[in-house]
């Protein structure tokens, strides 16, 4: 591998790591709000505490570097999931992302 | 000229007549009427799902083959029952109503049911539609967004649309309407969203609301004494999501009601009439003539909506007009349908919250499981909230006096939350924490079975080891029980033994309602294929069955 390619590769990896969300990125109160929002609106299909989803996507497997995909699915809907943007407040959607990333041991 | 005009007028009348189902035809459907038609939900107002046809029987069924299949272009699941009148079949799902030629399966018209994509937020358990109603040249269908439509049966053109509730407040409809004496009755659903249940009666010609019977009482009614003396009845559930049966002689329609709202009983201490009950109502007025509560103080999500099948049973040597009902709560009930007196109530699957019904008091006998749950403990509940039987309708053979249906056996881990849920219109209103106990894979998911109404005991039971069945059943004078499973197998079982005599793999899960009828003198069988209609389907099939709605019609190979 040439130096320039190696450099590109390292930069890419660093960027990917930097863009991937981590638990420490979110304050505990935001994770808690996300957990409350989740249990009210999401748990019936995605499972209590994201365990044993009955018929929906297993959110413990949601890629942590795809925040925009998550937000798009929640707001606009995806497959059988309806759009939630007219019901959930922006801070609740932020909190849901925090909960999905950091809310449960995975 | 005059005679030509009279002839034309007569022709027009006859032409209209051929498309206009009369009340007499509805009353005689599955009850001595033409076998060319299937006009009512349940193959008769009694909902027996029994056919006297026997061309397809234990000997000939091996020659049963598909003669046509038609796409319904729907990925949400097919729970519906097909309806047939005068050579046209009507199929409904959450997205559309389709009219097809019975002989060829070719589509005559398609009516798209439009709804806001956010509506599924207020639908707990799948985007379903279980069928239409036919009367007087019209096709009636209830939409998921709580509108009822009347369509011209010949063209599919919309004649009227009647909004019976606001979906944004948590109301939706999944059941088929029913027409009796010019009144279109429709139930609704939303028991997970703090709704107040009701049945409406609409004028069949105009869609105008004639009556509305709420299924929780207001403070002026006697039954209000079973509620806290506040306004909790306004969010108390008791939705009405399965079509009521009807006895024309007694002029009573029998509707089941759902779980209470919220799920936790701590928010509404009391028996909570008419939650988890059957109510016998007058179709003309909506008046409740009698009621019986399957699950007093309901807090398990034991909806009492399952169909109420009307038939006659020989009890102590005499025939008695009864109502039979296999409840989500695990008990099989027989009631005198004239008075509402309970004649039997026994477990038909593993049931740990109750032992049966005390026939002296008419009340269910609870075990300590129910008491510990109400006291706040986490308990294992059998059956799981999905019930020993869910919506998938059973069949009753008046000759053998047995019931045929798919049973489920799973266990819930269930606890009432310490904090009561906050009510917000159109949002979940539950207040419990419920999960499913890991399955012991050496045990079946459930059974196909023949059950004795008075005891709940099986005449036979076929364990379903790899996949459960969420399919309705149908029984015929040919000695066959037709049913299906989530893998998509549509099967004919020997009514006497449960042995599988024939099966056909459809493209997706069979969780619908088969029918049989005649076309040009030949017996046909039709069923919908299309996995869906529940929150458990993906878990149960482990992603190995994919959705797609299709209609399948079968006949004997010549």
C-alpha cells in the first residue's frame, strides 16, 4: 500500500469512528427521556428495552454511524412503521437516538 | 313499443335485482339460501362457517387443485373473508376492495382505500381488514382510519363515506361491517389508546348515523356502578373489532368487547362493564338487551371480541339455542342466547389465572395468579395476552356439535406498573410491562383441534410444532375442516381425526378465512394468502415467511 493510500485509509477510519455515536456522547437525562419515549411509543413493536422485538426491526443492531437513517425512519416512517414527526418533539427524537445508542447494555 | 318498453323496464329491474342482495337473501345465507353466494361474515349470520356442500369430501379432496390466483397487491397481511354474489367475488384488505369474476379471477374493479400514512400509529396489531358487507347492490367496507364506505357493487364507485370517529384520538376499524334490516353496523378498535368503545348503526342508503351504542356506561346507566365514580369510563376501552353474529328470530346481534383501557386495572378498579363481555343488542336501536362478562376486572389484555357462534346443542336430550365463544382468556363458553345465562365455561388450553366458571353465580373463578397480579407482583400468565385463541374464527358443525379452531399456547410475564399511565389522545395507554416467556421448543406453539363445546375438551388435537396457526377454520358436510398456517399451507383435515388429507403451499402465510360455494354447479373453495395482521408474525416465522396478498380458488380436477 502506498503512503497516500494508507493516509486516506487512516483518515477514513478516524472519520468513521468520529461519526459513530457512543454512549458517552449523551447526558444521562437525555438517555432517560429517550427510554421513556421509547417505552411509550416504540416498545409495543420493538420490544421492552429493545429485547425480543415481536415483529419490528431489532434496534440493538441499528448501526451507530447511521444517525440520519434513524432520524429519517422515525420521522418519515419505514416499511410498516408510520411517520412520527407530527407527534414526537425534536428533543424526543434526539433522546430516542441517545437511548438506541446508549440506553441498554448491548 | 309499449311492450318493448315494459320489457326493457322489467329487464332493468331484473338486472338490478341480480345485483341487489335482499334482506331475505342475507337471512338465508348459510341457512337454506343459494350455495352460489357467500353474503355474510361467518358464512351465515350465525357465523358457523359450515357448508352443506360435499362434492369435495374425504375421497375426492385429493383431486383438489388451484384453478386461479389473483394478486391483491398488499404487503400488510390478509385476514379477510371473501364474499360472493351472483358470480362476483369481493375481497378487502387495508389498501383496497377488489371485485373479481368467480370463474376466472379477473378483476372487474378495484377501489383504493386512501388513509393518512400516520394512521398506523394508532393501530396496535397490524393493518387489517376482515371483510365487507353486501346489501341492496352495495358493498360496505370499513377503513383503518375509522371511515365507513358504501360502494356500488357493479362499478366500485363510491356512493357515500361516513366518518364514525377521529383516528387521531386513537380510533380505527379492522372488522367487517354487518347489515341487518337496512342498518349497517360497524364496530371499532383502539383498546390500547384509551378509546371509549362503541358500535354504530348507519342508514344503509345514506350513511347517516342512526344510533351509537357506547360499550362503557355513562353515569346515568346502572352499569356505571362497576366503574370508579369518575370519568375513567371515557377512556375505558371495550372496543368492538369483530363483527357481531345475528339471530333473526330473536332479533339480537351479539358483539364481543375488548380489553379495558388502560391495560392496568389499577386505573379503573371495579368489574368495568361492558369490558371483555358479550352484549346482545337490537340492530334497529343499539339497545343492550342482555350482557355477560367473560373477564370481570380485566387487566390481561384478554379482549372478549372473539366471534360468538350461534347454533343448537343437544343438552339433556333437548335442543337448545346457544351462543358459543372461545375467549382469549382460555375459557370456552356456552350461553343461552335468549337470556344470556351461562351454561358452561371451561379451559380449552393451559389456563392459570382462572379455573372455570361457577355456574351458580355465573362468575369466573380466579386463581392466586390473578390476585397476585392485581396486587402488583410480576407473574406468569397463561394464556399469553394473545389468548388461547385470537381473532381467527372457529367453525361449528351442527351435525357433530363440535367446534374446530386454531389454538395458541404461550406464556406471558406480566406486571402492572407502579405508576399509572398518563392519558394523551391518540397515544398508547397501557401501564403494564409485558414480555413473552422463552418457549420450550419441545412444546407446540398451539394446535389445530376439534373441541366439545360443553367441556372445552378436545375430540382431537394436532400439535403445531414448527409454526403456529392464525387461520380461521371452515367445516363442510364433506367431512373436511379447512384451515391454514403461517408458513402458507392451506390444508383440508379429516373432521373426525384431524388427519391432514390434502394441503397446498400458497405464496405467503394463511391467516385468513376460507369459504366454499358453488359456481355453475361445481364446488369451489377460496382463501387469501398473505402473512400479517399481528405483532407476532415476524417472531413466529423468524423472517422465513414473506408477505404478499393473493387470492386462491380451488376446485376438483375433472
